[in-house]
C-alpha cells in the first residue's frame, strides 16, 4: 500500500551546500543551499533565488566556493540559511568561522568545513534559480583523509530531509558501488 503526497521535491540524501562568496567590500559571505547536486563530471548545480546576497555576489564575481555542511558545524550551517547577508552585516562573525582565500578562485574557503569545491560560474537562470558552476578544484582538509581518499566517517556530511524539516548525518557503509550488483550479472 502506498500514500500519494503529490509533487514534492523530497530526494534522499539532499546534500547541504554552503556557498561562499566575497561581498563588494571583500568580506566573506555564505549561505545554505540544500537543493543541488552534480551537473556533470566537472559541474555543480544548485537552485538559489536571485534575492540572495550570495547570488548577487556570484553574478558580480563569477566565482564561488561550495562546501559540504557537516555535523560538527550544523548550527552555523543552519544559521547561514536562516539569516540573509542583505539584512545582517555581522552574519558571518556570528558563525565563529575562519576564512582562507581559495587557491583557484576569488572566493572564501571556510576553514571549519573540510571539503570545498572551487567553482567558476557557467550560467544562471534567474527565473528558475538554476545555477551551474564549473568545478576548478576540490580542496580537502587532510584531517578527513584516509591515505589519499576521503573518509566519509571523518567528514560526517549532513543532508536535508525536506519531508520532515530535519538534518540527517550520512550513515554506515553498506556495500561497494559497481560491485554488489555483479551478483545478478550472468
């Protein structure tokens, strides 16, 4: 038996993106964007409104960063989604975050978020809020590495559960991709 909910955008997991930009005066700005994903092998996609200060900054500078929200930084990640840089010039100071300049783009890296994509704007559709960015670099804090690979258990990324208005942390490993299905292959 099933229950119909109508047209709902409830996808699991829905990654929590923290988009970083610089304001006109060079100060860092960031926002939480939970609607997005991979656009292609070297592209990232998000759906963000044209009314955001971050969107304005991206359209002006044509560069930005995207970090994954983490369990350790969940409070600050949620906060930058609740408060607009248009309304509170002290928004970033309240997070307690520290910032470094990205190596490939003119945008901030949030030091407390250990995985950051450095991106160049490809396109933005203001009517739908569709933003595509070209990934120029992925920088990862060594504290979440196991050898040369990202250790998801150390990263502890959070996802957004739109159906229940909750953040969830990704769970345990349950199988090897491109391998477990071989059991069904003749």
